[in-house]
């Protein structure tokens, strides 16, 4: 059964808080030595929140990081290699783009596994293919560490506020032990099952979210070509079955061109949809709709719109770019 730390938005399933184990480094959760690999938009928000909660923080110095002067001023330390980050940490958070980056930061000669101390926990907050996740968990275990996947939803804004959603794959005991720590930067936490289950459920979530976005964008583009005014279009969808989180995130773009409500790039969308298709193939699951949705995002990326946010798909399909 899926265990839920708190009520998940849009659902009413049973709430089952994880138990916090007495003893061990996580029981009191006063402070921990935390390392982060990947200080992008989401990782920077997590880092800020952890520092505000009094945790000691080291991060991997990398050209892909967001500006980190504020983190340094709060006491964070930049380290040159993943091994150095692991050596300085009780918990290492991975907040990188996807499966290739996770494998690289863990397995490279000076990577995290090379510096992992016995008992250190690796928390993978990326979006990844679960078969690779389980393989990486095995490598971490061989080095004496522990592993959980804790895939994120929501935006950089919620990351900076400590209000992320986490979908966790981990053994029951590890989940219960680390739950107080996860609560420092997450508002809603679902224990989806064993290692890999968090990433599987995240891919299912993103397929639905990005699939709905593609349907909405195609309908909006067709409405514009048909001469349907924006106001009535949004009013009808908002009062009917088209209403939902995706509608609320895309609506501002149609009204004012504001894409801030869904700051997720089309390139990352294509990556996640490709991962979903890989997962569906491995499972032998039907994937006809997934193939069509992935192809739509792929066309937009190939046309040079990879850095555009998801709401801008409306303009792309309307031939306005």
C-alpha cells in the first residue's frame, strides 16, 4: 500500500505517517552534514531551505549551478569533486537532470561512490529510469551506503519555500528514519514502495501532466485558428472537464503570455517522456499515446524551442513563433 506522510493535493487516500526510528543519526534531526550534487533551480531551493534549518551543507562546484554566492554567505562550502562531497556528508542529495548525469556523478573516478563513507545515505531527487536507479542503488550498497529515490514535483518556488512534493522509493525502515529530514524541504511526501518505485511513479505523473499539456496546447491552437476568443475558450474549459492543475498553469499564458506557472522546459519534457516510453517498453505496457505525445514535444525541440517553457507550446502550435 502507498504510504502518505500528508494529504496529497487532488486526492483523499489514507494518510499514513512514517514512523521515526529512535536512535541513529536521523532520529532527533537537529542537524546533519548534507551534500548536494546539482545546484540548479530546484537544487538551489533545496540547499537554501536546508541551510535555513541549520544543516551543514557542501555542494559540488559545477558550471551548471545557479549563482551560489547566497549559499556561501549562509555557510555552504563548494567542493571540487563528488568524492569530496561524499566524504564531507552524512546525506548526499542528487538533483541532476536525469539518468546519464546520475550515473556519471556516482560512478566517475572522483565521483560520489569513490568518497562514500559507510552508512552515508544517497537521496536521488532526479527524474530517472527506474532500472538504472535500482542498479545505482546496488552500487551504493556495495560501497557501504544506503539509497532512496525521492523524485520531486512542483516548481523552484516551492523548493525555496520547503514545500516540494516527494515521491519516495525506499525500504520501510530507511523511509521512516529519514522522514524528519525529508520534511525539512518537502510538504507532501508519498512512500511509493521499494527503491525505484519513486522514479516510476514520477514518470507516470509527468506523462499525465505533459500529456494533458499537449492536449490543451493543441486545442488552444485549434481554437485560435478557428477564431474562438480566448475568454470563452477558457470559460468553457474551466467550467467543465478541462479544469485542473494543468489548466490553471497554462491559462495565464493564454491570457497574458505569462509562462511562469509552468517553468519546465520542452527539452526536459522530451527527456521525461522518453524515459516514460523506455519504462513502458521494459514493462511491456501499451505506449501508443506516449509515442504521439513524445513526438509532439520532439518536433518542438527539433525546431529550436528546447529552452521554451511548456506553456509556450501553445504559441508554437499556433505558428506564432
